[in-house]
């Protein structure tokens, strides 16, 4: 039965999970909803445990397979990811500065959102991760670069076996259970009513952010298509399963298995995708930067402030670094950016609370933009590797 379902492909299952989650959230009794929330809690704990291992299992062998050119590839990847993150921020600033005066009424009063009482699972089973995401990345770089430069084969063979285990976990456990996990997320969001309350006030902002992420993705894939000599529209279509999976999970790290699979389908070498996708999931934050920048600008205007370019230039530059700390957790990017919002833009606690409510309600838009763009950046890196290996 499971094989029959997955013969449809991952994309229809993810879309069905989202639609069913919203529909069932309208009439499910609380006791039944808590069953699915219990599964989500357990699966979420498992994801938190396995994501650093996925990074270690894919990145370290990927760097080792790239050989002595891995150091250069890492540097270029980091510069490329941060460059696009900055571009996303300034692109959003230009668009919002032009559209917002027509779209928003600065005299409108901000609405104070109450935090809804969310349903809770029947029980939880805490599973501590062996490593956090940052530690996994650092260890992967150290082991991968070390294996690329030394002559020994023992550690290399062990890491390749570990990669095979991780691939089995991805294909046999994570991918089959993701649609059920996504169903639970959207069911809970519908039942708590949090999303509806926020969307009612910020519908115009959300439409703007959604449109600008699509435009930005087209620009990314147009550049990738020109560099990799591929059709950008076909590439965007290939990455749709990753886009919709990220809509459900709201986590770049949790979407790594799907992003990796679809990036390989773009024609990117497996060793390149195994290196770039876990890396970009943690350092390429274009979608999150678009969303945070657009929301911050809206709140500044709605509270009577002005959009000074130099102030936002500093904000965007610092934001691109600070949100790298939060990609593994849904909503992690906004939590990591609170200090920057306070320090650079002068947000008080009420404004920060409003930012969190707005961000969490549409968290998946930015994440979906992040992971889909990871495919475009990987195509660029694959082309770079072809020319410099």
C-alpha cells in the first residue's frame, strides 16, 4: 500500500496532506487531534536528533569526494549563499519602499494578537541530539577536509558507510512519514486559529511577500539557468516537491532529504548536492531575509517610523549572519533575529511580539524560498566545480 501511494510521487502526497490538514482541523475533536499531535511531537524529536547526523553523513563524505579542491568549493559556496541573502534583503527593501506607501495605511492601528491556547500531545519523549546543527557543520568540514588531504582510507570508508545508513534512514523512514507530519502541522494551525487571526490583518503584506519570493526565485533560477545552461522554468518545476515540503515543515534542515533528491534530479552531481544542500540549508537564508525585512519595514511604517536606507542596509547585513543560527527549527530565524531588530531598528517588546506572530503564521513561505533556491545555487556550484576540478 505504501509503495502504491509513493508511486504517485511525493508532491501530490504533500499537497494532499496540506489540504487534508486544513479540512480536518475544522471538525476534528480535540482528543483525535491530540493523537496526531503526539505523533508530530515524537517525529519532531526524531528529526531534531537525525538532522545533525544527516549533515554529518552527507557533508563530510561529500567534501572528501571532492578532493583537495574542497576548501575552495566551501569558500565559494559561503560567499555565494551570503551574496544571495544580501541581494534578497536589498531587493525586498527596494520593492517594499516602492509598494508599501500605496499598500499600507501608516495611520492604521496595530492589532494586539493574543497567543491562542494550543492543543498538547498526550505525551512526549525527549530525544537529545548528539550534536547541534552548528557543531555538525564544523565537524563535517573538519572531517571532510581532513579526509580530502590525507592518504588514509579507514575513516573515509567508515564515513561512506555512514552515508549509506543515513540515505536508508531518509528513504525508508523520513520521506514516507513526512506527509503525515505535515498533515498534523496544518491541522493544528487550523484548530488554534492563530493563522487566521494574523492573516486577517496582514493579508496585503503576506500577498506582497509571497509575490516577491516568487519573483526572487525566478531571478535565482534565471541566473542558474544562464550559468548551467538549463531551462529555469523546468528547474523550478523540478524543485516543487522541496518547495511544498518546506511549506509543511517550515524547516530548511528537515527538508534536506527532499531538497537533495530534487537537486540531483536537476542534473547536479550527487557529490556536489551532498555537499551543497546540507550546507545551503544552514547558510542560504534568502527567503527568511525577504520575509523578515518585509515584515520589519511594514511594522516600522505602521508605527510611524521612516525607512532609512542606511539603517536597513546595516540591518540586512547583520541579519544575513544572525539567522544562520536558526534554520533547523521552525521559526528559528525570527528568534535569531530579535537581537538585530532591537539593536539596529529599535524594536520594543510589543513590536517584537508582533514580528513573531506575523512571522510564525507564514513561516513556511520564507523556508520554501530558501530550500528551492538551494537547488539553483547548487546548479551554479556544479558548474563552478566542472570548470575548476
